[in-house]
């Protein structure tokens, strides 16, 4: 999966989204009254593009016909289409009333295609809810070929050129708690996955040793933080501005956009001098993570929280061992303003063999990731695979496979100090999850995290010490 740079037409679409938000807030999205035979959910659809277009733009709204609020992490939607290429497709959320950071999309190839569908776009959610008798509001979705050739939607099962205003569509399916409650699949069935291959969102992950934390701590000096195996870095060393790591740069505020309501905030501040710089880093105290699945929900910022923009700042989620003969490192590094001579905003994903020799395999795409995103890495069977928001982003094999256990780390730091003046940059972490069993799908990761949250579990660690 690659994130394509935003096209100018997206700016015009953003203005339309603003109007749509006003309409949604005023309750202008059509809804249907509930009655005894009404399904739990109804999906309304309209298209923002013609049959032949630069991309598919299905706009969806989910109506809750029940008498109780429905958490969106219980809901899964599927939009079916026929691929116009053997290459890949990319999903993006243009705007959503529930927040694009809560919307995840995966493109799945169907094992049993029909004349009007051989793939589907699967939409799941990490937060938000629909009130009783209410609507999710706009979900303005984008689906485009990664080679940016035009798409032909005329033979797509879920596309209807006539639906230019919201219309109940049974060609877009909805499942609640893994059970299909709305729509007809392309094969004519009205239950199950309709030929899908991915597990429903509530499909439990394989049993095995795991770490989960959603950072319900009072501060960097909370005894539970150290007791749960985390270390807040202070003092010496790099990267970035040497010897500027500070415990005061780490906090755990409440956040209404976070699953569970709390985040770990990493704040890098500077006045443009080394003496006036503070950087933030938190990592596990034990190197006990190697093969398995790693995931974290992080909030990247493209602009400073305060002060002048323009810093080459690095917002990260990674795993690492010391630079010894078996050194290993797997990086997710987001540079909103670029750095190291490259442009921004850019996400660098890198598997390292040797830091001293700069021997690594790396992948980067220039595109904004402002907001919440789920980053995942699977380490199994000689392959490291990186995911962003449920879609495969990059993979590495061979000598770049981790050779020894690692720590799990987050940090926010300045590559350099290009100007003077006070400013601060924030990265937020909602949760982190590791499962030593092996390769978990993004849906299984979501299911595990939602399971912990539903049970009120803020921390667990059953990964054996080395």
C-alpha cells in the first residue's frame, strides 16, 4: 500500500466536506424510522464521481435502527467492486463525522469472484458510536489505483451512478458483532462474508503471550509505569540533539479521541539552542520482543503545537537492540517537514542490518499522515511486513530480519535546530500491542485491542522475561 500525494481536486473536495458536515449536523442525511422488521443497521450510499473517474468516491452513512447506542468498533462495512488492474488499490478517508482517525479500510481479493465483484473495500472502526435511532454521519471514502490510472465503476456491484443523494443501498453490506445484518452479497446471499477472506472484526486472535497497554498512568513518575516495564529516558546520548532527554517531556493526559480515553504524549520542545531543548523517549526495559506482531495507534502532527513551523522533527514507533554483532531495528519514523536532505511529510519504514555500515532496506512515500493511524509490523517466517491503517505498506526479507530480541520504543526528537524561537511538537500514543504467536491480521489486532478495552483491561504482559 502506498499513500499517494493529495491531488488539487482534493482541496475542492475538502470544501464540499465542510458543507456536508453542516448538513450532517443539521440532521439532513436521510434516515428511515425503525419498526419491528427493520434490521439493526441500514447503510445509505451516494457516489461523488461518475462511472469513469480518477477514483471511486463512495460516501456512506450508517443508521442505527435499534433503541441503544452502537459502538462503531462492533461494525464492519463492505463495498464490492471489480478491479481494473492486477496492481493494488489504496484506501483513504477524505472526511468523516466520526473522525478519519477512527476509520480503517482494507482492500480484499475475493476467493470466489462474481461478474460484478472480485474485490471489496472493508471498513472497520477504532472509535466512535451511533446513537439510538441516529446516524454515523458522512463517511467520505476514497478508493484509487496506486498507479493513478482511471477506474471504471460501471461493472462494480456496489456502485450506482443514479445515487447522487443518500439512498439506502443493499449492495453495501453491514455486519454487527460479526453477523451480517444489512445488505445482499454479490453472490445473492444475505449472511456470512459473501466470499470474503478476512475474519470479522471480533474474530479473536490466536492465543499466546502478549503485551497490551493503553497508558493509564498519572505521569512519568507513576510507579505503575516502571512496574509495567517502561522506562522514561533522561540525560545523555542521541539521536537528535545530544543529551536533551527529559522525563518532563512525557505525560499521560485524557483524550476524548483515544480508545479508552487516555494517551501517552511525547513532547519535544526547543528555543533553537541545545541548552533550551527537551526531547522525549519511552521504551520497554527488557529486550524480549522478536518474532510476532507489533502494533500501535499513534497521532502524528504536521505542525507544532506552539511556535513557528519548519523543524525537522521525527515522530516514531520502533523496535531496537544495541548496535552489536546481532543488531536489529525496525523503524516507523514520520518526518512532517522532511529531513536528512529529503522532503516531507514522509513516513520512513526501515529494516536495519547494521547502523554503523548504514546497511538497511527502507521505503518512504511523501504524503501527510496528520492524525490518528494504526501502525503494524509482523515478524514471521523470515519476512517483516509493515502496515499502515490495515493496508500492507512495505516488506523486507533476508539478512534484514531481526536476529535477537528487541525493545519497543517511542520517541519524539529534533534532527537539527534550523532557527531560534520557542516551539513544541507533540506525538500521541493511544495503545501498543504485541503478540508473540506470529502473523496476525489487522482485523485480529483490532479485535484483541477492542477485547481488552471491553473488559476494562488497561495493561497486560504475559511475554516471558529473557
